[in-house]
C-alpha cells in the first residue's frame, strides 16, 4: 500500500479542563469521602457511596445530596431507594437491578411489573424501562452485544452466499 505524502499531520493542542467542572468534581469527591468516613451514617449507605465513588457513578451527586439531607437511600430489604419524588428514578433503579442479574433481580422485576400495572401511562414507563435496560446492559456488555450482532449478520450474509456453501 502506498503512503500518501500530501496529508499533513495536525498539531496536537492539549485540551484544557474547565476549572468549574474540575472543582465541582473534586468537591463532590471530598463530600463523598466525608460521607464514607461519617460513622453516624448507615453502613450500607456508606458502602453504596463508596462503590459509587469507585465506579464514577453518574448518580453519585444525587446519592450524596440525599444522604446529606438525611434521606434513607437503602430500604429494609437492602434495596437502593429511588428518590421519593421521581418515578423515573424508581424505574431506572429497578431496571439496573434487573440488569445486574443478582439475587434482587426477581424482586426488582416484580416491583417494576406492579409499578407498570398501577401506572396511569404504563406504555410510557415501559418504554422508559426498555431504554434504561438497553443503556445499562449496553454499558455492561458492549463488546458482547456487538459480537453477537456481528455473528448474526455474518450467518445471514453467508447463508445467502452460494460460495459459502
């Protein structure tokens, strides 16, 4: 293959980090660490905050805010509670619990089905749950999903090709 000498290399300029975003992130990390070290806060809630901090969970700010406000984030059964005022948060937490395929998955599925059954607009919530499931499971298994789709496409393509037979 020939090299193209007409292409010029672009100069690399370093990206600057917005100092406000950096400060907010550092402030959030400091507050999360303070919550983790505060023995007056429930140990399970502190464990959730610790794990959220470790994985850079986008819900960390909300969890820290809720703990700071004195809200219980873990219920008696050990489930992470969605914010009381957010059906979207509840659907997302239930969907993520189902996608993790742990011991709580069946219970989360049962709660999700009951939530949909009692909803004013169940189709909207079902579509929301599908979106959250696809997004969450996609993050967990992106390469597996891509590989599965490639295998299906390859099988279909080769099945219709006479040379493959």
